[in-house]
C-alpha cells in the first residue's frame, strides 16, 4: 500500500498553453555554446513542484481535476517508479542474477521525481496500470497482434468483437478482469469511466469497492464522472493539490461554469 508520495524534484514541461501558467512558470535563456537544441528563450511551467506531498487512503482514492492538471502524468510517474516488467532477453543480456536483482538495480538507479512511502516496495509486480485511451482493445490489440503468433486468430477475433461493440461495451470486460483478478495490488485506473453509460459507471463504482474490500487492493481512479465522484466524501483535487470535500468541489465547479 502506498501511504504517501513526495516530489523530490520539480517536474517541468515546455509551456504550450496559457492555462498552464497557473502552475507557475519561468523563462529559460539558453547559454551560449550550450548543447541544447533550443537556441532562443523559451518558457517552462512547473506541473509538480519539489516538496509536494500527497497522502493516500488505504482503499479507494478518487482523483479529479481539469484536463491538463496532471492526473495522467502523476500515474505515469508512479509507473516509471515501479519499473517495467522485463522479458527473458532483458534479464539475460543485462547480466542480472535473477528478477529480484533486476528490481533492486532499478530501484538503485532510479533518478526520478518521486519518493514513495509504502508498506512494501512498489514495483511492476504489485501494481496494475490501466488507461482508457491506451488500453482500449481497439487501440491496443493491433499494436500487439503478430501474424506469426499462435494467438493471432484469437486476438483478431477479439478486435472484431470490440470493433462491433460500443466503446463502453468493449472497455467493461477489461475493467472487470483487472478488478476481479488483481489481489493485494495498487491499481491505477486513468479515466476508466470514458464512454461508459450511467448504469455502467454505477457498476464500475461497485466493482471498485468490491475489489478494494475483498481483494485487498488499493485503488487510484482519475475521473470526471459525477456518478463516481458522488460516492465519496473526500476526493483529491489536482488543481489545489489537496483532499477536498466532494460537495464543496461540486459547488465550486457549478459556480465556475
């Protein structure tokens, strides 16, 4: 379980939109004879500042915020911290003693932005990351389908079935599989409600609660869905970087619009 995380370094990006200035920004002037591609002054913004500390709940964490507030990026940074699962070739060519040695070396070499306080080391073995954008069967299957693979026909059939279904219908079995089969894991669901009907959003809420309760999973959900947000008293607002009361958050959104 992840108790909390702290940013030990700033996480900045090239400023491309006026709205990004709300996080703080500055102009960078490249030095003469520098080896950077940028030869003219440019602006960066600080999506996450050094010292930002976030505490998490042991069961379900609902994360909200406007587009561009950092929800997906936060999950991506945690995934980078956890590391990627190696294949046999990586373990062999990397001259690792075993898989645990691979994990240990990844942790020693990690130079990212996060420091994570957890019960056990957070790795690819105890985390599951799902993105509605990238893990949509219609998008994901063509990327992994190999005509020479013995699974090609079954994957092609799944792609055909997914293409015949609505986006929401094709996503539900993936979410159900993750929430049912993952146990004692940290599950990160990035906007899983995308294209789900109201009824399926209610199903998703119940499935999340059951997975946390019965499978002892800690679940992180980034969402815009009111059907999910309304079920929890407190939610984490990526705009203010704070846990806030759900009713206050909704009222502020209504006033802002």
